[in-house]
C-alpha cells in the first residue's frame, strides 16, 4: 500500500493557492495517524505500507505507525540540493 498523506496540520502552513490543492498540503481530511490506521486495517499479514512524509516530522510519523501497530522497517531521507 502506498500513500502520500498531507504534510502539515491545519494552521502550521499556508494553504495552497488552488482550493483543490489544500488537502494535499494540510490535514483537512486526515493525518498521518489516519493513513497508518487505514493501512493497518487493510494490509494482509506481511503487507507493506510505504509513504512520503517530511523528515522534520519523522517523530510524528513514527509515532503514528507505532500507534497503528505498524513497524518502520526502512526509512530514507531525501535532501534536495539548493537551486
């Protein structure tokens, strides 16, 4: 299962310029915890859940996975070059 949950709780970042983009940035329809709970409910035994989430919020993501009974097996930090 693959997911890209919205990155920030409402009020922590500016909303997107286009109204349809707001739920992709801000947690107006669910958080990383909601995505993790849905994954735990839908995965078959041994299934994998992969998601993209900001590294500066990794503790929140790891806590959400643990609360849903999921284990983080691998994490990769991506750092973009300036320019």
